């Protein structure tokens, strides 16, 4: 049953059965138009081609609404690993960081490359039990990129609180289809080019007030100043009072696209997107069972089937976009997909 208005899918112009949002989302038509407008203005040497900070701040506010935090808690950047690197740089030598086995590299590698930290790994399902008295930080993805498994964030939050540890959640594979509240966590990081339907170059970090005070804004330039236009030359005398002190200079093409993409998600509502995406994933899981395949269990919008990674190239040739991850065939369902897309994939696999 179709849970979304046809007008939502009318925003998309792709011709493939695109089931690969976990790799990269499809830009809505309005986002493509926003990028084109900015690029053409830049090519013509017009002032509008410089990029619009007001739009950037509207994106910040939209992301804050989507994740349930005050706008003053949101910092903007270009990549998740850069945000995580700020956290890694803040930890004292010898600190223990706990991560799930097999999680996405950007969530753990900034800690690993600091050879004076102790990085420990545990299975995702028992991560809460692995938090100990020496744990300073737990860093994990809300939804696993490789197979769509969903972390028990509440259990991990309870464990970190009991041991006085902080918690960093990568919400890249969650925000945009899964209702997600960032407020319980010290840090969250989210890439904007997957479920948020944006382009590479936009990423988001949320910080609690206590966590914000623990970080040094190592890449603070003029955009991190409380009064940006008074801080273009010489040392910045006053950093932004909120999380904006951790901003990178924005990649305007990505943020101009993000404004209209986030507005589309807000108009539809994440609850409606969640219901739509998970219904399609459930249809796919049921079809896989009929074909004798066993996907990784769960209720995620990401469905991974071990042993079928080798089918991905042929599917791509047939106009069905999926991905091969960790030896499995991964399909991911979003608001522009239909039951016909699911059935097309199942027919190809049969």
C-alpha cells in the first residue's frame, strides 16, 4: 500500500530502480535546480554565486528540528570523519574508546590513528554490557551501514551514564527515515548525502552543552566567530557562543541543495517516511524468504542478504541499483521507491 503522496516521488527524475540510498541518496528536482542556480551565478560572476549564509543557517535550523535539539547545539561541516576527529583530539592520552565490531570506519578510525588511545571492540548486540569503569567514550552507529542492524541506543546510553562515559552516535544511516532524537547523546554526527537527500559536502554535528565545553575548535576560522563579518582578519577574539564555533566554512552547493531536500522531508514527515520505507523493506524480506534467502534480521530500511554480493553487477546492468557490502547484497528503501521497485528486484533475484 502506497503511504506517500505521488507529489513526493514527482520530485525525483531517476530512471533506475534505485535501491541504494545507504550509499547515496537521489537529489530531488528542486535541489538540482538550487545547485544549478548557484553554479550558474558563480559562473557568471554574479554576487549570488558567492553562496548564501542565510540558507546555510536555515539548513542548521531544519536539521535541529529533525533531530529534536536546539539550533544552538548544531555545528555544520563537510564530513563525518572531521567531526569525529574533533572528539578524538579532545581525549586524554590513555583514554579507552569502545566501538562495535565492524562499524563504519569513520566512526572509529580517528580514534585508532591516535596510538596513545586504547580502542576496544565488542559485538554490537552486547555493546552495553562491554562498557566498563575505564571507558571514556562509546562511539557507534545508530544503524549499521553494512547490514542495517539497529543499535540499542537506550541500553548503551544507560551504560555510559552509569560509568560516567560519553557517547558519540553516528546517525548517518538513520536520520531521514528513522525518527531520531539527538538530545540524549553527548555527540551525534550525520552525513547529509544519504537519507537526507543532499549532496556530499554537508554534514551535521550535535553537541550537549557539557560536551561542547570539552572540545577545542581546532579548525575554527572566521565562520566560527560570534560576529563573522567582524572576524575576517586577525585572530578571532570571540568564538560563537553555541556549537557554531565548530563550523567549517560551508560547501555552498551542498547546503543550497540541503535546504530544499530537508524541507521536502519536513513536509512529508519522518513518521510517514519511516512507515513507507519499512513497509517496502518488509515486502522485500517476505519475498526473499519465498526465494529461500535469509536476510540479516530486523526491521530496518536497509536489508542485507549474506552471500549474494556477487549479484550486484548484474543487477546494476539491469537498471537496479543496489550495493555489495561485507559479502552481502544490500538494498535500501526510501521515499522515492515503490512496491514495483521491490518486485523488480525480487524478479531479478529469482
